[in-house]
């Protein structure tokens, strides 16, 4: 006969990951949303983002998740960090997008070379 502990111990990593995911989803649902704004394509400075990040962190403090501005020069980089482990959950924009943007900037001179 198996005990409840031994039944769950084999699936502990999956159960833990699922509970962490639920915790983060619940936290995200608590965030304030401005439905009237349409600034999706706008670039924000780090100074403009500080009040919003502080407000988000106040809501997420109960969930051990925080947002951090990790680069203030364009492009501004924001990381979502697990407060318990310090692990980066997500970076905005993602590392891949940052690399693509850097490569496009480098290629701009090659693609649009003009001769006088």
C-alpha cells in the first residue's frame, strides 16, 4: 500500500511548477490595466517606467515577484524576477529581440549604402 507522500513525491517537480505558474498567473491578473491607452508602439524612457514598475511591484510583493529595470539606455530592458530564488522569469524585450535589433542596426549601413 502506498502512502499519499510517496504518490506525490514522483510528481513533485511538475506539481511545484504548476503551482508556481498558478501563483504567477494570479499575480498578473491583479495588475492594473489601462484599457483606454494605445501606446503599444511607443518607446518609453526608464524615467517614465519607474512609477508603473513601482505600482506593479506593490501588487506583486505578496507573490514574491518583482519587475526590475536592468538597462536604462535605449532599449530599456525590464526583467521579471522571482523574489524567492532571484531567477529571471522573463525579460522584456526578450534577448532574441534585442539581438535582432542590434544586427539590423549593423546591417542598416550595408543595406542602405549610398554613394555620392
